[in-house]
């Protein structure tokens, strides 16, 4: 870790932290494997390269016949296909447009899109698509460019292809700063000119798309342009610009460490752009300085050091070196194919091409989990199983199994609520989200304090008054058995989904720290929860939650200390760097017509209120804690204590997320390009923490996950027994219901484990963002149903069913068709359910029911 020299306690801590962290992360490394060479023996520069179906296409290009200094350049029109990585290239046809080279190319919809280029006579503007399949090689014409273009850079976001820079003619003096785009999914679209690149005209630049934490961006960088004062009349560029498709603007980012031009760059992972080949102009400067002809200069080849750029931290780092025996191949296109990046042919020295083809991949960092760490983790896991076995002896009936005999201390109930609501979604997902963005979500964390009085004065007394084991017993009394069953079913679907998200996130964490396959982590986590939760019931869940709260908060606090120790300047350095980059932005005061699509302040406040209202009024996992304490005063204290823990604890995780950003911004070579953004905190644990402490923090991650998974298992089993089986007399006696409860806990655990496999996907950038959508689609409707019941007398069962169904359908429609930010889903679900339910209660005839004690309008409500 880096250090600054200063005196006092902070410096002593930094020295201590550095001394402990003996295992330092090595720079990112790459692995090269050579594939079959491109036919012809000479190689090509400036070919079109892409993927069609499962095959790799290589079309056109230019080269110099031997001897290269005595022959003119030749343009080609041959098309080659490589169908398997271990196969051989085959020639499958010719370009319909004739010989062509130095155009731009991207892959989309199973086609290789070929843009512009040149032949021996002139620069071209035509655009066409190539595809390969059972019908052979197929070519089709696309809308032409508005002007001829060669040596341009191209990238794609979704169906839209972007083209930046290039030359309008054969001479470098015709280089342009123009940027164009075309929607390939729109058959009637033509090329649209967007804002020019602010850095000025250039040719042989790079373009790649990547996510910067806030959205997909087009990154354009490097290249060369005419400069009368430069060697050979050229200027070599290193500036980097990011284009925001939504805003239509360019923003300058960190310059590359060296000038970059005429090479290949490709997105890697969820936030990296990797430069696999380039020229830096050094040789041209040397030739100009020595005053010799290029053919007489002993060219050493292009640079061997490779670079990566991380779009979130806006920092450049090393991507290792070319392997021995490999040359830097410029004027080629890098293409992802079959899980690796293909770098085919290209130029290795002036006029000299190579037919060699390389398959490149990043080497994942090996886990640094030691025997001591394993011992700490295993001790913790066995301890949790022991707690379950201990409480298994105390479960005499379902009251003990589901409500702990109503003997749980308020502080333990508070820790259990906190651990339940926290989970690894907060412990791992929240720092990752803050790492990628800023603090806009923090005001939403305070909404729990605004919700606590509602939970204490309205929800909790209702549930204790009717002596509810399940939250949906109230829905049954207020709206009838159909609403009760449907609500219980929605809750069960939500918690199985939540279990899957939590397990997947934790599995990704384990993969980053230990190196174990994510599915193994899901199995281990699910299996352990099945043991202690199935045996021990709610008391085992609450007391393990309490232990887990201490472990996870203590571990997070220690991690903040180690992160700050690795940031130049410590906390002051973090504040300075974060403020300059806008990482501490807390309020987005946008009230425009499209402000619903991002975390504007009203979205955060309403979203936070909606999520907390849903959880603290209609989520069985929370409501179940209300009835485990001995009286309402104890339950109220547990709610307040949980709220204060949540607000202060979330501050810890926000600082941790921004600290990770600052650490990796200053140490970009330590950030593994193979990890997902959700794995950034676990990756730090595995690479930067001392032996033993890593095991403790990993135990904390397991703790956070298990607290949620075990709660979901127990609360869902509670709902199924109480709301489905008991009303229908499924068992003859209490012992039968206890056995049924344990069996259902087991079944729910298995289903949640299976859901965990479904959420392990590299396509999901933020599992916490997905969780916001899940809670909104399911729990928002239930929160709205509770408010409909307690705030109105007119609402009845039929109206409630319309509100419930309508809310879920509307939320699914919003999810599929709109840009509404997922954080707002719960508030929208509440509002839609209440409005539809109330309106339907006017329109439909309902059965008269006794509402005594079931609404806020009763005089005895405060009792």
C-alpha cells in the first residue's frame, strides 16, 4: 500500500496496516495463445474483423509483397472464416465492393459491419454487412456514410454503432473530429452526426464502449494528426474522451500514460478497456532525430507493454507484457470470441505484416485465502450450526418455532431486524454501488427514521393486538381469505427471489476472495442455513443474527481502516479526491420531466419511504420480530434501535465504497479486470488484508448473507403454515404443524438455493439495483395493501384484490417498458395498489364486514 510521510496516530496506523498486509496484489496479467495463422503467409493490415454466429470473419486488408521496400502496397478482397479456435482458416469468398482496407468494423446481430475504408484509388463511404452460415457468405448493403472515411474508430452500444475521427482523404491533413452514429435496428435510419470530438481531428484512434458506473459510454482516445512541428509532420495523441449517448456530450477523462495510435482496444469485464496493441510514435521520433530513411532504420518493433483503463475510477494501469516471441501487431481489430479476445494479423514493423493470430485473456488473480483464514471461517460456520442445534431442544410447538415464545430481548430483536434488512446486499452490494457511482442513495437510508413512527404507532400495535403469527392474518381479517392467500403467495415469491440474489452476491464475493466456483458457495451457504434454521427456528435465527451483526459491523469498520491506510493522504486524501470527482454528491436536485429515470432527490426520498414502508408494515421477515418480544414497549425499542443502527451502519458502507474507489484510482494495477463490479470489495479483501483478518471479514460476508437467507426461510415457512395449511386443517395436532414447519423451511431453502444459481450472471452489473426492482414489484403492492386497509373504511376484499393484481401488473409493465429507476418501484407499487384498490371498492360491491380494531378510524385504535 502507498503511504505518505506524516507524524501522529494516522501515520502509525498506516504503517501498522502496511506491515500487516504482506501479500500485495500483482499487476493485471494477460495470457496469449497462438491460433492458426491467416492464410497467405504474409499477413494483412487494416482488415475487417468480427463474428458471425459462432465463426470468426476476416475480410480484406492490405500488405506489401516481398521484398516489402521494393513493392507497392496491394489491397485485397479475400474473406476468411475460422469456425473453431483449434481449427484452420478457410477462404469462403470475396468482398462484393472489391479490395478494401483500413475501414472500421463492429459485430452486431450475427453480422460483421464494415464501414468505409480505402482501396488503391480513393477513400470510400460505403457500408456493408457480412454474415456466414449454412448458406455460405452473405453480403448486404447498409446506409452509406455522409462522407468518405478511412482509418476511423468504431464501437457499438446496443444496436447503435458509433464512428469517430478518421480521414476523409488519403492524406493525414484530411483527418476529422467528426463523430457519427447509426441505429442498425432501424431499417429506415441513416447516419447521424453527433457532437464533434472536442480533442480535435485524428486518425488511427481507438474507440471502445464500457460502463462507467452511471451508464454505457463511448470512449475515444489516442490517434495522430498533422502537425508541422512534429516528426514526419505528425502529432501523437494520448487524450481520452467519453461520450454520453443520453446527454449527447463528450467529457474529458484521464490521459493515457503514453501516446496510443493505430492499435486495438476492447472492453473487458464490466468496467475495463484493454489496449492490446498500439504504436506510440517513439520510433518515428527516433528516425526523424537521426535523419535516416525509414528503410535504413533498424526498427525494434512496437512497444511490448500493455495497458488497461478502468472506466469507473478513470485510471490507467498495466495489463502486463506481450509474451516472449510475440510482436506488437498494430493496424488490426481486437474481437471478443468464445470467451477470449482475438488479435489477428496486422503490422509489426513498417511495411511488414504478420499472419499470426493470438487469443488473449486476462488471468484471474489467485485467491490469497490462507489456512488461518479457512480456520477462522470454518470456526464461525460451525458455531452458527451449533447455535441451531442448541435452540432445537427448546422448540416444543409452533409458537416457539415461529415466535420464540415471545421471550426475545428488544436489543436482540433489533439486531435481528438490522441483520435481516442488511444482508450481503448491503455488505457487498452497497459499497460496490457507491464505488461505481456516488452518495445519492444516502438520503434514502435516513427514510427508515421517518418510517419508524409509522411502524411503532400503526403497524406493530395492529399485529400484536390480533396476536398475529403472520402479517397476512391481518389482511385476512380486513379483506378476506382470498386476499390473505394472495398476499402470502406474493411474499413467498419475493423472499425466494431475495434469497437467490443474496446467495448469488455472496457467491461472487467468495469467488473473488477464495477462488472457489460461485455455485459451490451457493451450495455451502444454502446447506448450512438449512441445518441451523430448520432445526432451531426463529430463536436460532435471531441469536445468530445478533452474533452476525457484531461480526459484520466490526469487520466493515476494520476494512475502512485498511482502505484509508492505502489511500494517499488517508481520510483527507479521500475527501479531496472524492470531492474533485463528484463522488460525494448527495443530492441531485433535478425535477425535470425525465428525473424519474435516475436518482434525483425526490426519487430517493420517495423510494426510501416506499421501501421502508413496505418492509416495516407488510414484510413478514420484519413483522415476525414485532411479536417475538414480551410487550409493545420492547418491540418499539427494537424498531428505534434498528433504525439508528441502519443509519450509522450505512454511513460506514458509503465511506467504504468511496474509499475503495480512491484506493483503486491510485493503484489501478491492483484491480483485477476479470471481476464484476459487485466483487470489488471482496477482491480487496482477498488481495490487500492480512492473514486471519481476511477470514474474519469473509465470515462477516457469510454472516450478512446467512442472516437474510435464514430469516427468509423461517418467515416464508411461517407464512405457508399460518396462512395456507393451518386455516385448512392440514395437520391433526401442534406436533404435526411443527414437523410441517421444519419440512417447509427445508423446501424453501432448497428453492432459494436454486434461485441463487439463476442470479449468478455476468450480465447483471449491480445485484443491489436488481434487488430494488424485486422489492418494488412484490413488496410495494403489499405495503399499499396494508395502507389501504388501515387508512380507509370503504375498501373491501374485491377492491383489494383489484389493487393487488393491478399493482403487480403495472409494476411489471413499468419494469419492461419504461426507464423508471428501480429505487422508485416500491413507492409506485404502494401508490398504484392504494389508488386502484380504493377506486375498485367504489365501483364494485363488497360484502359488509366488522372493521372494529382494523382501521385507524376506530376510537380504540391507540389501545
